[in-house]
C-alpha cells in the first residue's frame, strides 16, 4: 500500500513535468500544425541557463530559475524567427517546418556540446530532496512534491492566461483558424512569438526539474519524446489532453517501475502510444481532422 | 465630375496573382463616405481576392489601396487598426469560442482601451438573436446566426469601412432579407459598406452604386438602379426571375 501511494505521487510528479513540456508542444502544434522537435532544445537551454546562473553567477535558485525560464523563452522565440518564419512566409507545407525543427534540435544540442562539453553535470542541491511523510501513509521526497506543486502553479497560470487575457483569447482563436485571427487585427507574427515564448518558458521549468532528477547533459532534450507521446495520447493540439496524457504516462511509468521492473518503463510508454493510435488515432481529446478547416 | 470628392476607400490598378494565375488585372474602384457599394461577379471573378487584397490577406502585386487618401498598410492587422474590417466569405466564425468571445476577438485591435460594452450593446441591438445566444459556441449556431455573428464581429473594431464577402451565401431568402435590412441600418449609422456578391439582385437593390467584376477586370460600373435595368447585366447576372422582375418595370 505504501509503495502504491509512493509510486502514485512519484508518477504524478514525473507526469506533471511531462505536462509542462507537452503543453508547449501542443500549443505550438495547435497554431502552426507541426510537431516542433526543437522543443527538447528549449528544455536543455533552460537547464544550462539555470546551471550557469547557479555556478558562474552564484545566483540563488529563484534568480537562476527566472533567468532560465526567460532565457529559454527568448531562445524559443529566436528559433522561430530564424528557422521557422522564413519557411512559413514561403509555404503552407508544414512538413518543411517539421524538418527544420529536427535540424534546429541538432543545432541546439551541438552548440552545447561545443560550448560546455558533453559530460553530465549535476545541479547544485538547490531543490531539497529530503524524505517527506505523506500523512503517515507513505514516504516520498520533497523534490517530487515541489515539482508537482510547481507544475500545478505554472499550468494554472497558463490556463488563466489563456482564458482571461486578450492575447490568450487570440491564441485560442488562432488555434482554430490562424488566418481569420489575423483578419481580426491580431499581429500573427507577434502571436506566434508569444506562443513560442510560453512554450520555451514552460519547457525550461520542466528542464530544471529533469536536470535535478537525471543530471544535465546536451541530449537531455531527448526526453521530450515522452512528452510528445503524452501529447499524442492526449490529442495533439489539445491542452487538457496534453496534461491528462502526461499524467497517465507518468503514472504508468512509475507504477511499472514500482511493481514490475524499471526496465519495462519505456516498453509500457510506447505500448500506450501504439494502443492509442490503434484505438483512437486523434488521441483522447483530439480534434477530428474534419473539424479543422 | 468637376469637383472630385475624395473617396473614403480607393482601389487603384490593383493586380493580384496566385503563382502564374492572374486573379485581378488592374482593378480600380472608389467608395465614398456613407455609401453602400456593391461588386457583383460570378464564380471565380476575383471578388474574394479583391476583398482579401484590400485587407492585406493576399499580396498586392501592383496598384494601391487608400483610405481617406493615405495608403492602407499591407499587413492585415494594421489595416484593421486603420479602420477597415471584413466579414469574410464562408463567415469563418471561431467555432470553439462562444458568441461573446467571437465578438471580443472583433474588438481585439482596440486593445485594453475603453470598454467594449457600448459596442456589444450596438451589435446586440442590430442582431438581438446574438444576445440570446451570447454563451453558445459559435460552431453550434445556424448559418444565418453565424453570418450575423461574422458581421457583428467585424463591426466590433468600429470600422470606417465594412467589407462584406457574400453575406448571402448559403442562406434562405428570408434570412437574406433580414440581414440586408440590418446592413441598411448599419449604413444609416455611419458605416460605409463595400459588398461583394454573387446574388446580384439583392446586392444592387441594397447599394447606391455597383461595379461588375469579370475574370479579374471591372467591366462596368454605375448607379445600382441603372445596372439593375441594364439588359446585359440582366442577362448575365440577374437570371430568368430577375429579367421578369425588371421587365415589368420597363415599357
Ligand atoms: N489560393 C489560391 N490559389 C490559387 N488560385 C486561387 C486562389 N484563390 C483564388 N484563386 C483563383 O483566383 C480566381 C479568383 O478567385 P476568387 O476566390 O477571388 O473568386 P470569387 O469571385 O470570390 O469567386 P466565388 O464567387 O466563387 O467566391 C479564381 O480563378 C480562383 O481559382
Ligand atoms: Mg469569393
């Protein structure tokens, strides 16, 4: 029983970190209709910004965190301006964007290999990992609770932004029909920049927690494949879908690790993906293709 | 013709191509303050292209578009800010957003400034049915209601010129009548209207002046009454029913 509760908390914690990454993926997909494979790069940029601020600038975690989120946000905007906008302006074929994003992922990864080297780096112990008892039923680490809580805060903030602000409304409208959003007087390029900033910003939150969990290295971004799977399971383009899909995936991974074997984790993850694609290709909350004109 | 009034909206020698296909080859038109002007033309004449080019939604290859004498920007979000808005062909309401959210989107260029309450009230006075459905998702509205929403949404930016691309498309005659009646009211409240329609009779009955667009060129223009009576127009655009209706007036 204690193991079960513990693994559920761990699963929710891991899933919530996936969710931070998956919503960015999904947000970009909902507007531009391509899977941005450079998203993992944003996460790594966030991780190194945080690492650098802590180690080199001697900043505290709050400052380092803020720098990481803002830095990754702007890096995402820059990526879009340099690599995607020129393509968007020439063609509507989103396949080119997909290919460009794969290229940008390699570029970002290699920039870090060259600048900081490929070795694994541990972040200073800025996030407590002390054991915490959960109502006397189970023990888990403070880190898991903090990452869960942070994800809830950031996802809640995203939800508020999308539902309560003028730009949030514009993003929801653009997710349905970008062209017509432009016709309403929305500066579409600015809107896309905002979306990429948000995606990079949230990816960096995930990046910091993943760096603490698994250490930081230039290929850490590869883990976004899990968030991508989660976004597909939830339904690409749907934000609630991305969150639910992520939580399902996190739980599945941790329960597998706790009760079967840690080595089976990825097998379970990709089996879930295959089953979803077979049973409901549009994912749990996906739009049916005909709905999108 | 001696004292030229400055037009509110002027399109001069506008050319637009899609790749090798030329859609507009040097189109000009003028809309004066307070007018309703219609552009009629059959399928593929270039009507939607004209609207989209004015809005900056498609690239203007040559020619210019002016509002009160100053050039309209080529970026559509600036065009809306400058005072021109479009109710697009096929309505294009944001289906997963509510009626209210759609109207808020129309007010987007006004930023946080001022309250949109007054304009909402105005739109709801014009189209009371929208008020009853304020919280309903736009995708679940009927075609006629969606058209009202598209027009209301375009009005929320407080445009000086309202462009309408086939507001009658796919609607029952009785609904068309309703909507055209509201367009008259909107015009009476000071909004200048440029309307493109395949439904030539309705458009000409509503408008002060009309232009005839044929495969990317303006082939005729004049007061709507004259166009309605013109035998060539009757044969080409008003169909059998139209001919009859007009013949009874003629002697
Ligand atoms: N995106 C596009 N790519 C290529 N050709 C286009 C495109 N849009 C329009 N065209 C072509 O340009 C011409 C004018 O089209 P447009 O849509 O402006 O006509 P229309 O008068 O609005 O017709 P309808 O009454 O059917 O709406 C047509 O020959 C059409 O095939
Ligand atoms: Mg058309």
